[in-house]
C-alpha cells in the first residue's frame, strides 16, 4: 500500500536536519530565513519629528503672529528652542525643536519676512511623529523563521541591523536523467526532447531559498548514473533527480542510490501525477528521485522537496491550503489522490485544461492543486475540495 501525500511529506520532514546559520549583510538577505529574533535596538523613529513642511510652534489658538527664530532640516536640527511667540521653520523628517509641541503646515501659514501668522488653531501633537511611533526599542520586528522580503529587509535596517543571522542556503544539485534530453534551445533529433525538468526544478529550488550549485544531465547507463550521483552527494544538502525511477530496463537511479549508500525512506506515493516518487537519505543529505514526466517532476517537488527546503532553513513549511468548490466534474482515481492543477476565482477551482503528466501547459498559470481524493465515481461540480496553493 503506497503512502498518502501527507504520510510521505511527514516522512520527508522527519528526515530534515536544520542547517546552521551565518551572518548575512542585510541588503543581501532577500529570500533568506532569519535564524534569530531581530530586535529593535532603539525607538524608530528615534526622535520626534515633523510630518510636514511648515513651522514648529507651541500649540495654541489661530491668528497668532510668531517670530521665525531658526530652521530645522532633515539631518540638521534647529540650534534654538521655540519660545512663546516664536516659530522655527521645519522640513518633513526634521527633529521637532525643544519647546515646540506641534507643527503647522506651510499651507496654513502666512509668512511676512521673519514673521509667520498661523491661519489655524494648533492642537498639541499636530503633525508630529513621536519617537517610537513605528517600532519600540526592544520590540521583535522579525521573529526567527521569517523569510526576508523587501519590507523585512527595510525593517531590519531601521531596527539598526547591518547583518542578520540567516540559515545557510541549502545547496541543491539537480540531475536530469535521460538519453533523450537536449539542452534548452538545442536542435531536436528523432525521439529527442528538451530538458525542461532541470530548468523547472532548479527554478523551484531557487524560489524555495536554495542555492542551486549545479544542474546536470545523466545518460541512461548504470556507470554514468552512479558517477553523477556520487559526485553530487558530496556537494549537496539536497540532491534532486528526475527520471529513471520507474522499473524499466533503462531506469538506473534506484540501484545507483542503493549502491552509494543512500537509504530508501519510501518509493511510491498514492498520488497522480507522481506515483514513482522515491525519497531517501545519506547522513544529512536528502535525495529525491522524481518521476521524469515534466508535470510529475514539478508537482512532486512542490509537495515534498519544497517543504523540506523550508524546514532546512527553519522557515514555516506547512502547506498553504484553502477550501474551494469544484466547478466541473472530475472522475476519481480508484486508489490515488489526484493533484488537479486549477485556477481559483471567487471560491471556485477550475482545472487548467488537459491534465496529462506530460502536459506542462497544465502548470502554467495554475494557482494550486485541487486534491481530488481517490475513490469511485466522480467529484461533482459544487463539491468542496482542498486546494494546496502552488
Ligand atoms: P522516466 O521517468 O525517465 O521514465 O521519464 C518519463 C517521461 O518523462 C519520458 O517521456 C521522458 O522523456 C520525460 N522526461 C524525462 N526527463 C525529462 C526532462 N528532464 N525534461 C523533460 N521531460 C523529461
Ligand atoms: Mg528516463
């Protein structure tokens, strides 16, 4: 009895050893996962400042005529304090001068040489951004496990950080097996096809925060397969193979892995597409033998290898799932759960078109996989279905 998707994924995650951390310059941390709580070293902003161009004043009624006694600019605080009957010209972001408790914007002030008349009443705190208005000193701005996007990089900078401790990027080697494979853009001879798996699997790994150290093509011989895998095992935290894991006479991956001491954890998942998926480990290195069909390779990477890469980096790796309604009938496979590629709209899931495991067009634009459970008959229009987001 083959494993379910969830059982197989649990076995993969149980084999993951988190990678050590390293300091990364914050501007280089895009896509990295922080391995520490990033804590603000001071209030942000660190000083009260003006939200407007205008005049820093003491709060009070409209109609006051004040003497302009100085200027506060961004990066150049005023040299003087604001007293009664006084104002300081102020720019957006400049420190609020001592003595002032508000700013009146320039549009509501009438200037006559060194005097300004306030055309509006000024309440305390008007147009002032207090210190700590964004982030408080000691506040955790990024908890351990956060993946760094643009905003996360920004908040780490304002929190005072030049570097952040991040999980080392998993080193991934992708090997595509098959005598029929031709490099992208190359001319096709009889019976040949373009090697899309190396490109799609490397792209998926990169999107998961990995460093793809090498992609390669392996001929369908025992010796070539064994040599390529032996070299890859020495440089990879994760080895991803495509093709050659079925039971044909030219499928050399499993015996090669066995000969090289990679321990099988599972082979075969009750899944369509992707039944022949193989997973094993050698020490801390994870090895996936993914089926060669282009859709099967992508789907099984997304179901099993992607969460493993997340877990290696200490990132959340629970699959993102939603419930949607099918908008057309889908015949159930008798004993395999099917990952139907769908687009999502208004709570409905629509298959992307023909769903053959060789039809890569079914992956393009897909929002996720509707998991149509094995069984008899069909899942019907309107039925609820779990969709794992792509
Ligand atoms: P296999 O799992 O090796 O039996 O391959 C199954 C199918 O996937 C065959 O039709 C292969 O030609 C195709 N295939 C295998 N490897 C690749 C690849 N790297 N890129 C695109 N198609 C592939
Ligand atoms: Mg093959």
